[in-house]
C-alpha cells in the first residue's frame, strides 16, 4: 500500500489571483543607506552654496554700480584725504563764515557728506572743501576723535577729469557767494590742465549756467589774464566793476598800466582798499574815454516802508541820496566783509 504525502499538493500558478502574491522589498545595507544620505546632503549643500554665490555676485555688482555713481557713504579719516587733483574754486584766504559751519557741525553733525574719489594712497576731494576745512579745524581745536573722520560719498577711481570738475562746478553754482573771478579762475585752471581754450573750458564746465552768466565769466577771465598778477583780492570785485574794467581795458591800451601803477602804490592794501582803487580807476577811465553823463535830477520824494522781521519791525526810509534802516539790531557788530557784501548786493539789486 503506497503512502501519500499530505502536503504534497501541486498548484497551478496561473490560477493564483493577480495581486495576491507577496513581494519582499529589497533590503539595503547600512553602508548603502549612509552613502545615499550623504549624497542627498551634499547635493543640498551645493545648491545652497550656489545660491549664496549668486547672491554675493549680485550684491557685488550692485555695490560697484553704486560706488561708480558716488552713492556709497562711509567714514573717511581726514589724514587720508588730499586736495591736489582739482584746483579749488574758492579764494585761498580763510572763509569768514567757517565758524558758523563749525558751530552747526558741533551741534547737529554734518548733514551733507563730502565727495571723494579713491586713489592709490587714499582719497582725493571732489566736493566739500569748506566742510573738510571745518572738520580739520574742529579736530585741531578740540582733539575730539569724532572729528578725525568725516562722512563721505565714495566714488571709484577712474572718473574723467572733466566729469569731476563738472560735479564740483554744478554743486557750487547754487551758492550765491561764489564770485565771477573765482569761477573764471577755475575755468582757466581747467583749461590749462585739459589743454583747451579758456572759452571752451567755460562752455564745458558751466554748461548748466545761463548764456549771460557764461559771458560774464569770460569777461572776468580776460580781466584775470591782463591784471591777475596784480590783483590780491579778485574775488571781491563785483560784476559791474569787473565788466567796466574789461571794457576800459579793451578801449584803452594804456589803461592796464595805469591800474597796475595805482595798485602797486598800495602794496599793503586789504580787499576793501583794492576795490576802492579799482572803482576810482574805473571812474577816471570813464571820464577820459567818453563824456560823463549828467547827474540825475534829485527829487524831494520820500518813501517809508515797514518790514516784519524775526528781529522785529524794520522801518526803511528812502529819499534823495539816502536810505535808512531803523531796526533793533546791532549792525556795528557784524563782520565788515559780510556787511559790505550785503550793502553791495542791495545796491546792485536796485541798479539792475
């Protein structure tokens, strides 16, 4: 009798329903798992580093563009700033209003940074000569370390000389106290450095000024060309006097020698005396060159006006040959040069 094996059953594999068979996932060893995790971490780190590099490149390009346009502000040590690249358009004597600027800086700080250009061994000043001078005096007087550095907009090196001069000129055109002689001297210095004519330099530097103003600057440039070595205070010459001098220089070949003789007779003169001598020369020259105009007839009219001022009410009285101002203010305490400038501006305005 044959024995049957109870569990020896043959199944037809095709009869097993689809999807009911068991699948055993492939198992990874510890080393394979670690390698996979390290690869994923490395890929994430490389992607992050690429993003950081891209951001740094963007910021670097943005910084370079801002610096090229002079829009980066930083603190620059005073001893790193030089003032030799550009010929200043200000007179060499001390600015009488510098003390007011120093007091403002001490009280509220510097609201308008100077402008400098990077050079190999520091910085060259482009704009802000008065502000830099104020900081240097404050540092000398107080030894306060906060005045050892000055806020400055930084411009990358390599800007064209003409562009730098134009930036300085355009900033200074808004200042009312800059004289025609100073603007003419600046144009003459730039013409010498750029090897072009003074007229071309004036047209290039003062393109933002009106045509009439450029004409005045050309006249003063001619005045400085003829009498520049004999003038100690050309910045004190008002427009009307300067134009009259130029007219007489063009009409009379001997007039220049006469003016030199008058000026050299007073070697210790100050600005006020020099201006007085020039005006006397103009008056004398006009009498010789053409018939003097008869004086305007005087009238008996009298005008009184009142002006409300912060100091109080100013009573102004105008009559033939006289103009009086009554105000509770000590005019005698005003610095003579400022008082003279105010009086000259008042008279020039009435004349115009």
